[in-house]
C-alpha cells in the first residue's frame, strides 16, 4: 500500500533531482530529507538500516560534490583558493540577476581576470577559467546522477525488497 508519506518522500526525492540541475538548490540535502521523511514515517522499519545508510551516504557525497566540486576543479586548473571563493561570490550574484548563464559567465570571467592579474599569464588564466567552468558543469551532472541513484535505490528498497 502506498501512503501519503511514501508519496511525499518520492516527491522530495524527485525535487532533489530537479534541484541538482538548478543552482542554489541543495540536492543532496533534499535527498537526505526525502529518505529521512520516509524512514521516520514508516516507523524505521520498512527500509532496512543498511539500505538507508547506503542511500544516505550517497546523498552526503552529493552534498560534498555540490559544495566543493567547482572549487576543486578551479584548484585543479591552477586557480588560487581566493580566486575560487571570489568567483563563487560573483557567479552567485550574477546568477540571481541573469540566471544560470550569469553563473557560468561570472565564474569564467572572475577566474580569468583574477588569475591574469595574479600570474600575468594569458594561457594559464584561460586554462583555470575553463577548468572552473567545466568543473561546475560536471559537478551538476554528477549531482543529477547521484540524486537519481538515491531515488532508484529508494524505489528498489521500498517496493522490491
């Protein structure tokens, strides 16, 4: 029997998948909330503790990717941590005004400008900016895959096991 708690949990898990593609929506946290809602609503019994733990771990990894994916990519491209932080602030500010395109343009432009001022090297600045921008997009793709995995694992754990 499907009850209201199950429907709400699935809705939150679906929201996590959509949220993974939308900047500033905490997809990993939504996945964790959907799992917790169901586990609590089912009296901690219908979903095994092991299944819950594994799915919660995937949701936690999603949060790490969400928070640190772009910064790690920027660092891999040679950008400083200060540049990464400044790019995040500018990208978020532009995203609020212009949407996701503003986020990407803000990230690329900020990393490029600050790294060019810091190092004075055109090629290195472009590389750092590209790593940051591509890393942010890749982080989004990984978040979508992980949140989809949580939903899939939830459905299997609740309805098939």
